[in-house]
């Protein structure tokens, strides 16, 4: 069983702290998807997919109860990525709505939200869960986490990012109260709800079926989600 060391030194934030099968199970060697084919992101794991400019990825909340941490990186330069702090400034709201561009850390659209069949409750505030988050929650052994899933999903297709950006947390229900406090609640989406994201540049999208089972953001029961790449929109 792996343990989490507080003294481990790494050159940047690009290496996973622990492993699951994500790094061994790419959808294809280079991350290219067969258009229209439905792929699974297994519970507690991650997947990466390459999109050409104009292609659309449909991410499906198969059971309605699962959060999907979602990232996008510029295909030929992973130092540019979808950035929630920049996206919020671009759209002047905390949660994107259909038609909103999702900005990169260089303040230009990398994706656009073009469809959402759910109530539109998503999160752009919370960092991806990581091994240290679970240690803070009292977990002593290694726990699957979204940050490592992102790192491993990229590794599976021969890529590496030097950092873990704060993701677009699809279907994550984190209401903000008038006093500025937040709650960690179960999703309000239903089985089969989906979002469509259009690539505004060649990019790599990474998804993690969030492994969180300590607090109720996945109804304490992580399950799989699905996705497919659609024709250009």
C-alpha cells in the first residue's frame, strides 16, 4: 500500500503522487477518438482525448450523481490551458452558461459551452481533489484523486503538464451563501444529462470521474461518466 510522504521532492507539479490504471488505459495511443463512439471514464479514473478546432465533446453524467473534473490544454503547448479564474473574468459570472466562452490563462477562448441539458449547476471555484486533500480529510493511505487522474491521463497519451490547473467541475454543487460561505452538496443533475463543449483551438481535454467518497459531492458513491466526440459544430 502506498503512503504519502510530506518530504517528497519533485521538480514541478506534473508527476502523480500515486497510481491507478489511468496511465495504462488510453482511449487510443495518441488520444484520438473515433467520432460518435461513446467512451467511458471509469469511476475514480481519468481519460484524455484530443480535439481539433471546431470539434465538440459531449460529456455525459450517466447516473446523474457524478462530478466530472474537466481540463483543456492547447494541443501543441500545454502551458496554455483552460483557466477558471480567467474564464470568470471573461464571462462576468461564477458559473458558465450556454454560449459562454471558456478562457485560457492567456485570456482567449479555448472552449465554448454550447449545450447543457442539466440545471446548469457546476463549479469553477474548487481545486481538483488531490492526495493532500484526502490526508486533510483523515485518509491515511493513498486515495485516488482528480489531480493524479489528470496527470496519468496525459501520461497515457505521451503528454505531461507542469501544473494542475483548477478544473471546470461539471455538475459539482457548491452553493455560495450571502456570508461568503460554501456548502459541499450532491449534484442536482439527472441520469443522462450532458454538456457539449466546442474546441476553439486544437486541444487536449482531460476528464476525471471524481473519486471523492468522503464528502457528499458524488452522493458518496463515485461512478463512471461517458463522453463522445461529435462532428464539428
